[in-house]
């Protein structure tokens, strides 16, 4: 009988102890951490207890100036945690969150120090999604690539990096100055975000601007001979023409060149290389242009000019296309501005009025627009670093972005 009473007594002791623990206040070393948690749980003045946090699965503690996470381990059910944009000095406590599935550490300067990086990599190896963990890619001092400039205004720094839209294995990693400029950046600013766009929205825009809406097809707008040539070229790539027969000539020309590229051995270009990393690293991405702006340049061309573009694309073989891109990549890897301009301007025919109008829309007008956006970054007065990535010709073909910035009174320093 005494054993029964003793067992009951021990059970009551346990219940009372747990009850008392549930009523005890939870303590945090960092007052800002506690304040952020209180705001999340809507417990502004009352004491925080175990019962308040035992079922909490998500916490967003971003941007509160938190330096220490001590006490966060008490959230035993926590699965998703954002501690972005703080100044946390030690991430080791996260290893005690046994239910953790995802953590966002974007914007914490210490996250990429070697000791802390190792802790976060350990979490990632355990299957936890770690957002904002930069992949420290270090290029060579004699590494490939050039076309890098720097412009500053008070606390704001803008790196201007010329890109190429296709690549090959030996191109990456790029020159160490380029890789370092990316690592320093708070914001990555491409022409358009070709990695993070909404595919359905992009297709909708392209279809509205690049297809016939009046019931006609490409066959109604080009000669029979050119149509047969187009049909044959597409069949070589296993593309039945009826699937895209409502494409206008400019979009058909772009499609043919895309198919040529897919048949070649090229990989992602510099734009995609940096944008993929930027998304993984949680960097802010601010495009300089809208997709509609780029599509409009081609969609507004006369039908005759579009047909000329289509004819030129159909004359290219995979081998010729590969040779042209290889030559362009070699020049890019050398960082040779003069040769790049020679290739870009190489044309045996005399420029027509529409040629000149097309080049103004493709280069000049866009350069002024993109330069205005960059000036906006410089004039914000923020303590931020921007990594602007645009096609290399936009930085060397006059009027280029650099010359426009210099006309506005900015000093642009070449780094490569």
C-alpha cells in the first residue's frame, strides 16, 4: 500500500513541477530578441511562459537588431525561423532546435565568417534549408572576364559588370575582382530577372506581343519559299511548325536562335550565374527593365524588317552559330573591349534608316533608361552596395551607360 502511495506521491510531484515550470517566465539574454518574440506572439506586457511557446512552429524575427539567440532553444516545436537583417554573432544555438526545418539568415554580417559559416553549413548538411548562406566563390587574380567598373556617391557604391548571355565551363568562376564585387553587394540589379520571373506571366506577355491575334499564321506573312525553309529548319530540331505557327517573324527568329543554342554545348551565361546565386543567397534583386520593354523593341519593328531577321536566323547552321558564340566568349574572357565592338559592329551592308532606328532602341534608348535607374541608386543616400549586371555592349557601345553617368558628373573607375 505504501508503494502505491509513494508512486502517487511521485506522480503528483512531477505534475506540480511541470505546472510550476509552465508558469515560470522564460528569459532571454538579448532584450531585442525578447521584444521581437513578444511582438510575434502578441504578448506585449504579460510574462512569457512555456505554454505560450510550446506549439509555436514559425517565427519571423527579422530586422530587430538582435545580436544573441540565447533562449531561442526553448521553442521546441519551431520549424521555420527568420532571423534576417539582424547582427547575430553566434548561430550555434540553432543546433538545439531539433524541429527546425528552415532558417533565413540573410543580412547577418557574421553569417559568412568562417566559424559561423561552418555552423550554418552543418545545419544545411542535416537537411535544414538555410536561406541567405552565401556560397563563397573566389575567382583567380588572372581569372577570365573583364568589363567591371565602379562608381560611388557618399555611402553608396555601384559596381557595373558587363555580362554575356551564354557561357562555358572554363568561364566560371570569373576574375576575383568580379566575384568579390558580387559578394560585397547588398543588391543585384540585372536588366531583367531571368531566374525569378513568373513563367506563366512571361509567356502571357510574349504571346500577346509576339503572336498574330487576327487568325492568320506565319504562312500568311512570308513567301512560300521562306515558309518551306522555316518548316525544314524546325523539323531538324524536332519542332512541328504547327505548334508555333501563330508566331510573328521576330519571335520565330528568336525561337530558331534558341534552338540553335540548345543544340550547342553552351551553359548558363553570366547573368544567370549571378542571379541564381543571388536568389540562393537571399540578396535583394532590383531589375532595371521590364520584360515588356525588351519585347516591344522587336514587336514594333516593321514586318519586312522582322522577316529579314527570320531569314538571317534560318541561314545559320549549328556549327556556324557555335563558332560565332565561341569567338564572342573568347573576347569576353579576355575582357577586350575593342574586339567586342568590332564583332558587334561587323556588318557588310550599309545601315538603313530602320537599322539605325533599331540600334537606337536596342542600345541608346535603353542605356539612358538604365543609367537613370543607376543614378537613382546613387542618389538614395543609402549605405548600400549594388552589383549591376547588363550586357557588356551596354557599357562600351556609345552612348553607353558609363559615358552617360560621366556626362552627369559621376566618376566611373575601371577595375578590369
